[in-house]
């Protein structure tokens, strides 16, 4: 019988939840997510007005180029496997995953509706200063 199973029999669930909650709050006192100013991207350039959380995970950072004035919030995953350029003024929210590779398993699945943008789809402000749309 494993230790975890024995522990579950001995300690009621309410107590384990209280202990877990207390431990998590103690850990947060010493390691809370924070935003870091400045970033040196894969080209070696220092982006002084870029803010990235210290909890962001970069996969293949050598293939990721980030412009200045970019904001990446907590617990995001940025994958540069296929190469990635994040343009100036981009904002990436918390718990976001950006992946640049495909999964060999997903190719055969047609149960999920896929949305494809036109080849030159753009969002933001155009040269006239007016929003696209």
C-alpha cells in the first residue's frame, strides 16, 4: 500500500485541504509572479520597454523575436519551434499558449472546427490612424 493511500485513510480531506491552502499561501509570500522590465531577444537586442512575467515559459527562445513595447502576462507559454515574431505593442494575456508547430495527432482529427484567417489578415490600427474593420 502506497504512502499516499495510507495518508488518505488517516487524514480527513478537510485537514488536507487546509494544510494545502496554508502551504500555498506560505509559498506565495516568497514567490509571487512579478513583471520584469526589459528583455534581450534572440537577436541580442535589449527591449527596455517590454514587460514579461517571470512565470512565462519560452520554448526554443532562440527562434523567438520580440519587439519593444510588448507585454506578456503570467503563466503563458510561448513556443518558438517554427519561429515566432511578436510585433511592437502586442499584449499577451495570462495563461495563454502560442504554439508554432503542429501536432501529428491533431492532423487526423476533424471533430474540432478549425478557423483560418485570410492570408493577409491584420488587426490593430491602419496607416490612417483608424481601426481596421
